[in-house]
């Protein structure tokens, strides 16, 4: 916060008292962490260019390219979460999107749950691993890569006020344990839009 104004402002300049100290931003203390605060209004994260939207945001594009945000658009990806559980653990580990489309990994009633919601489009297969062992598999539709998930952005340790599932109330913060880290591996092959690929093959024949 900037230094407050210490003068006096009156209707008549002759009754006013100036403040001649330098008006400077307060310096951060030594070894303070770097924090980036982004304020936006009347726009969803899916509208931003790093997530496939039409609003050009070159600074966020550069941050995404440097790995400072989970840029999963147009790519297959794996999510690795290192979490400490207790008998009281509950809440969202990681989520992205909203009720219009998104996914969420959360703990409820002592069980690990994963929900993928994408507007009822026919699904693909996805596998959930715990301690590098497959513990569940199901059919989930992955997006085509042309648009980002609708609505809200990525959240760790909580969901947004418009969650991707009705299995819990908004936010559902993670409690009763510790989230050590969440990593996104986007080094895999790019998403293949099979419908478009087959359409192109048929067009050639």
C-alpha cells in the first residue's frame, strides 16, 4: 500500500496544508514471495487466449508458455497430485471449469472422486491412479481442443462458486490434510479430433 497523504485539503488553498514527502510504492520486505494478482471483470477464463479464447492476452500467453499456468488446450495431459490424507480429509484437490464443462478431483465421505462434465457429449476412457496403481477407470469426454472449458478457470484446494458437479456445494475447500503439490504433465501427444480426421479421410475418398 502506498504511503497515505499527510496534508490537509480545504476548499480554499490558503487553508490547505501540502504534503511534500515522496509518493512512493511501499517496498516489499526482504525474501518476500513474488505474487501476481490478476483482476478481471465481465469475462470468463475461457475467453482468454491462453485457454483458446478470442481475447488476446499476450502477457498471460507468455506466462502460460513459461509453464506458470496449466495450459492444457489442445493437448492430452496427466495430473499428478501429492496429497496427505487423514480420516477427516474432505474437499477439492483440483478443479477446472464450471457446470457448463469441467472436471474436479475431490474427497468426500472418505472416498476419492473424479467427475468430468462436458455437456453430455459421448465419452472417452480415463484412468485414475493412486500411488501409481490404477484404482478406477471410466468413460469421460475430453474436449476437442478448439475451445477452453466453459466458465471458471483452474483452482487448487477449492472449487469456484460455479462447480463442475452437484456432488458438493460451491467452493468445498480442502481440509483435514495437506496438498503438497499439483503438477500438470502436458508433454504427451496433442489431442486428436477423430471426427475431423475421419471427415478429412472420407473427403479424400
